[in-house]
C-alpha cells in the first residue's frame, strides 16, 4: 500500500493557478493577484475552455484578495495529498 503524503500550503502563499489542456497538455498559468482575461481556447490546440473555469478563477481570486490582508490570511491553508 502506498503511503499518501499530505502537504499543507498557506493560502497566502498561493501565487498562480494553472489549467492543463486535457487534449494536448499545454498549460495556462494565471497570476492570482491579477485578473487576466482567460482565453476561451487552449493556446496549443484550440480546445475549448469551459467558461466555468473563468468563473471559478474569478471567485478564487476574490477570496484571495479578501483574505490575504486579513488576520486570517496567514491562518488558512490548503491541504494537498501527494
């Protein structure tokens, strides 16, 4: 049985979100502190990117900006299994 390792990442350390194309594997990285226009197509193969990604990124960014300077900004973590 493989042991799973859990990594704890402070929310304030989040710098970008990366989307990987399911067809060609190309990656689009978006800076969490900025609000770029998310393309509707993969730059590698033109696979359509669901508009839900832009909505989810906008919500995550809003959450990030709201909490990063609060007293909870450095007390909130993501737990990631590796």
